[in-house]
C-alpha cells in the first residue's frame, strides 16, 4: 500500500471502491502546518469516465487498482474509436476517442511502447511511452547559426500537437517529444 506522496501521474488506484486513474497531481505545503504536504489529485473513474478531484495528506495510505497492462500497437481509427492490436494474441482493443483525448496527440502508426490498460478484461485507457517520435509538418524556417541560442518557436507536428522547438528545427524533421510534459526532447 503506497502513501499518497508515492503516487505518480497515470497510476491506477482504488478510491471509494472504484478503480481510478490519476491524471494530475498538485502538491502544496500549507503554512503553519507541521511539515505535512497536501496532494490534490484529479482522477477519472476507469469504468464510467467520471472525473473528480480529491485531496490527500502525504501520509494517507492508498491501494493500487488491479489493472492489467497489455503491450499493443495502434492499428486504425474507426469513427470515434481508436483500435489497438495486442502484440501477443492480436486481440483488438476499441477505445473511445473521449477516453484517450490527452494521449491521441502522441499516437501515429510508428508509435511503439503503448500499453492498453484493462479492467475486468475491458480496455479503459492507454499508457504511452516516455517519449515518441513525431514529424514536424509546419514551423517557421530555420535560422542559420541558431544552435547557439536557446530561443524557441512553435511547431505543429503530424498529429496536430503544437510544441516549442529550438530555432534550428525545420519542417519535415522528426523530433522526440516527452509525453509527460509535452516538450521537445531532441531530434529523432
């Protein structure tokens, strides 16, 4: 049983008898308290998709949810559903675009390392790798000799995601993007 301070984003926990995924965590240290941090977590019910916020003391004990994770690859889009194929037994997993709205901007045919999260054998969410490779489809022209500066410019990627990239990146290049903080990492 982990403490609230040990829970990370995208982990699954049991809260009020429901399996939930933690999507965001804010840590605050109120003044005048004897060193106790407060963790405010935004959670989504994995089955119904209901969203709620809850605050925990750093010492509160929580339970991890019993969620199976299966390695999968993105297969195709069917209307409002994204279909992923299990890498071992080729089982298709259909996930509604609404349930994976934050992750959709990082998914393309080349994305490797996707894990489909299953509760009672039903797909409920996906977990992305730490970084993905995406192609820059639109950005301002690169500036010669700009590698010595740390200035950035916006770039639209092949999935529609917009990130800040260094000035030396040009249209058509492939870059690595950190999926957790949505920032440029390096050239691919």
